[in-house]
């Protein structure tokens, strides 16, 4: 792991931006969910863009899932980094881990409903 990834993992939070899901779904003409990477305590202030409410990157993920021979695939509809400091690749990796954690949590909560999705993610 790189130092940048460790910094992001320990000093940021992935947040679904419910307020803009509909707006961006309309803009990209595809139903999607928008997630932001929010800087938290310990993240260097000089790397946080002004007027972004501490969000340092955004990603829009399509709701559409495609069944493939290796599991389910979803599409990135858009991504954006307000201050180009090279964190998008790390954000993508963190997002995949984030989805896996959420899915595992849902498997406990809705055991039979999501079992197939979890098996197809790995």
C-alpha cells in the first residue's frame, strides 16, 4: 500500500450524496448513485479544495448491473477530482472495499435476499 492510500483510508469517509443522485442521473441519462470522498480530521488542509464542503473526489456509479462470467459488473458513469492531486485511483480501490463491506453487512441483515450478489462480487 502507498502512503497516499493509507492517508485516504484513515482520514477520509465515503458518503453517498443522496441530494444529487437524481440531478446527476438526469445529466448522464442513466440512473446512478453519487458518492463523495470527504476529508476528515488529519487530512492536510492545503489539499482540500475551497468551497467543496471538504469533498476531495466524486464518483457516479450506474444502478444497472451486468451479469458476466466472473460475477456482476457496474459502470462508472463519471468521476471528478476538484484538485488534481492523484487520488482517484485510490478512491476507486477504497470504493470497491466500501461496497464489499456494505454488501457483507446487508447479507447479515437480509440473509437470503443478497446472498447471490455477494457470491457474484468475488
